[in-house]
C-alpha cells in the first residue's frame, strides 16, 4: 500500500513539473515536439548532475546540455532569424542559411543517435 501511495505522489509531482510543457503543447507544429524532447533532456541532465552515480557523469551532462543548445537553435530557427534580419537578403543568402540550419539539425540528430543510449547506462 505504501508503495502505491509513493507511486501516486511521484506521478502528481511529475505532472506538476511538466505542467508548463503540457498546457502549451500542440499537435500541429514541430516546435512542440522539440520542446518536449528539450525539457526531458534538461530534467535528465539535472538528475544525472544531482544523483548520477555512473562513470561518465560530467561528460554525459555536458553532452546533454550541448544537445539541448542545438535543439534550442533548431527549434527557434535561430540561424534563419539572424540571417533574415541582416541587410541584402537574397535567394543565394537564403539557400546558404538553409544549408547551415539543416547542418545544425543533422548535427543534433547525429549527437542524439550516438549518445542517447549511453546517458541512461
């Protein structure tokens, strides 16, 4: 019985912690998917930093935080927005900026692919 009570208390704490993400969530835009992933990774990094007992704790936290920064850049289209605000916007400039944005996205997913299993070992 005591275990069930702890389980429900943990569940309510989790719901409270995720409330901002869940209340703003929409199904129609990739921004929200990135937001869920970014939030989960932030929570994971904080947990590993505070309670982590595995061998590469500092490296794992640094990698997760780096991925969170990449998610933020891709999610908010930082590279594209900076270029749009620059003078002399041309089609060639747009193509260059789009390639940089796509390269950042590819780097993000490569780092996730290469490291995500190790973060929970």
